[in-house]
C-alpha cells in the first residue's frame, strides 16, 4: 500500500512534551515521545504496544537519566532507549535484554511545526522524487516569513475530498460569500495546470478569483492571482504574492492525516509576510473559513473521491474543474486507494 510508504503529519510538535502521547496513523496506534536532552529534542514514533506483554506505552513515562532519555512501560517498568531497544528490566536487573526485546520503531521527523511519520520505508519500486520526504513548501522554512499553525480540524470525509476543496476556486462565491468570494463575481480562471510526470504532482499557475476580503485585514475586493502546488496526495499549497496594491504575501499549506476511508484530520500551515494581523487573528480567520467549508464538504457523497478506481466515475465536470480533474488523475497515477473510489 503506497499510503504506508508516504510521510504523514500526525500531531502538532508542541503537543509532544514531557509525557508520551497516543496517536494513530492509518490504523496503527502510535506512541510519540520526545528526548529532552541538552540540545536533543528528538521525537520518536513507536507502535503503542510494549513488546513484553502488549501494554500501551503511551500510558508510561519518559525518564531522563545519566544514560539519556528512556521510555518506561507502565506495566512492568521495562525501559526502552531512543532506538527502541530495551535497556533495563527492573524485575531482573542483571538481565541484558537481547536485540529482539525492542519496540516497533517508525521513522519520525518534525517539519512545519508538525510531527511526520512514515510507517514503512519505500518498497522496491522507488517513489516519485518529491515523496521520499515530508512535503517541502516555500517559504515554509524561511525565517523571514511568519508561520502560524491552524488546526487540527477533524473531518468526516476523506483526505482527497478535502484537498480537492482546497484546490477549488469556484466555490468561493457561494461557500465563502463576503469572505473569499462573491456570487456576482463567481467566474474564475483556472490558470495553467502542469501535471508532473511519474507522480511528481501538480503545479497551477495564474489561477484567478475575485476576492472581497482576500486576507485578514483586507478591506476591499480585487482579482487575486494564485499559484497552487500539490506535492503530496494529501497536501496542497496555495500561494499569493504581494502586488502593488496589496502588501501581503501568503502561502497556506493544507496538510492532512488520513484517518480512514472517510475520516481525516487537517492542519493549515500559514506563512505570511506583510500581514499586520496577530497570530490569533490569523487563526480565527482560518477557523472561520474552515467552518464555512465543513458542512458542505462533509455533505458530499460518496465521501471517498471518485477517481474511477473501482467504479465508473459518476460525477460530472465543468470547465472550471480542470484542476480537480488533474488532481484525480494524479491520485490515479500514484495508485492512491485510501479515500478514493
Ligand atoms: S508489558 Fe511492558 S513491561 Fe511488561
Ligand atoms: Fe473553501
């Protein structure tokens, strides 16, 4: 399953502190914990199951000692080091645990204020270049930009439905009337769509929509040009650069943890330059916009996105749907089964 070979966001970094935290990815229960050394803050993601008698490691605690940080199981107190190996069995202190006494360790790293986990290394067939790491997005790592994390938003729909909603300019005048669009200005330009070869994703340039309030703090309407990128089947980035009349540059990345065929959890990583709103105002704006999307997106049936994988596609398309059609082809090329039909 290619989904298990991809990096997925699982939780905001700031939620993993001194205590272990339980989480799940693609049906795999995880324990996340952090090594709090002098300059060591590494995050670990393991199966939330002790290799001894199966207790949940997330009910345990993190011990900091001379030997570094260890995760202690809540049941018999076995201690596991950062690489997952059992280092100490309190009931038999002289016992030297063999390599098989090891937690089930997954790859984990932090990016854009989130912990990303990959359940399986890529199989023999190599993944497209951009998929072997969590998606990078400019200017997500540029310190000249202010970055704000919004979410998590738990949603009763598939990750692909939500990505498609994010790529869709033509709902702005209806779902976000007075905020991101206006009924009387509903026409959009889909721009140029470049479909990467070999699953390299999509880039959409010069998409345009009329926006009455294009950003937090804006007070008049304008045609706004956007650039979209889809670097990962469950992530998309929208970028709007400052122009002569508008001092604000924004890049908003939607990243999603697929929780099942019809369930997902989303975050927005917002990077801004020139916006005088506070972080709280930016988050409140994004929360409000997302609250407008939620009822419509959760109402869509089927919740899985019809890409023609297992059934004939039953949805019809209009000329403004070019980007969503390209996205569906991208999912098809990659062989994404989760959240599609
Ligand atoms: S179940 Fe974890 S130490 Fe026994
Ligand atoms: Fe929307």
